[in-house]
């Protein structure tokens, strides 16, 4: 599927104010990734750090809290993300499509959370990461796997083409990365009605793939009805509708 980056930027920009409150899964994924970064990085002071797709700054702020960083380079598609940051003195901004931008060089760490699934040519990005990192520099990221938002894809046909953990591993090895950690799991959010599922997706900007999808009253009712297959009753007889996130976590080190 071809990704319209301008459309993605517009959707995330529109969701900027609601993202922080609603991105429950993404926030938890950032915390999990941060735990892995702390576990594998040998020291807590870093000269030059680059984050791809910083968004509202969930991971950026964790990095700044847990590491002494001399220079932090932050990337995102649209300039409004800068409103989420007050520590301007050590932040340098690279606004735009990461596939079209030059990377900062001599980096100790390149980090990214819940962003690389929007990349069209991941091989090229991994190659540029490898080139930009210092010897023994780290590439630490989370992205999403093939079960991500599987309920939405099953019912609407809309969604990204996600890579498997094995495909990501192969791409990293081709760029001569040493993989220190690679894992995946399924995080399930529950909602009391399918309408809330759609509201959650809209509030987090995740609907950026659905540019051609237009709801009518009839198709919306059909969606609600079809979503019953992804629901279950709790002990009190209350129905809960599930939405799956499929994070993949990676800690890799440059072997140059």
C-alpha cells in the first residue's frame, strides 16, 4: 500500500491535542521500550541522540529524564509537534519526511517508537541509520507487526502492510546490525461500544490510512454489528469490544 505522507501528517496534526490523552497503547509501548533501552545501553550519558517520529514526545521525554543528552535531534512530519517541548536549548529539529531528509551524523543512539510502520523503504532507513551511528552506536525502536489493529482491517480492509518480526530481523542483519533484543507481543484495549473504537483511532491519528473510507449511516451500523465477533461478555454480562495492538521491540547495535 502506498502511503500518502502529507495525508498522514494532516491526520496526526489534527489529532495532536487528543493524542496524548488517548494514545494509551503507544504510551505503554514507549515505557516498555525505555525499559529495554536502559537495560542494554552501558551508560546514561549520550552525546548525540536522534529520534525519528517523535510525535507528542512520549519517548523523547523519557529519554531526557533517564539519560544525560548533550544534543537531541528530533524529527516529525509537521512543525506543530514542537509545542510539546519546552527544553529548546538542546533540541535541534528536523521537520519533514524522514525518507527525504539528511540524517545527523556521529550518533550514539537512534530511537523511534510507533513510527517506522509509516516508512515506505525500511531497508534504506536502516542503511542510513547504520551510516549515521558511531561504532557501537545503538538503534532502538518499537514498530507494529501484522496483527496490529487486525479487527479494523478485517472489517474495513483498511490498514498498513506490516512486516513480520522475521522480516525486520533480516533487514537489520543485512545492514550489519547486531541484534541484542527482538520481541513482540499483543496488547489488547477494550471498549464498551465499537463507536468508541473509532473515536479512539481518530483521536490518535491512526486513521491516516483510511483516506478513501467514508462512513454512511448504513455502513456504520453494519460495522457495529460485525464488530460483535471481536467482543466478549464479562462476569457481569457487560459486553467488551477488543482492539489489538501488536508491538515489536528491537535493540540493535552497529557493528561497523
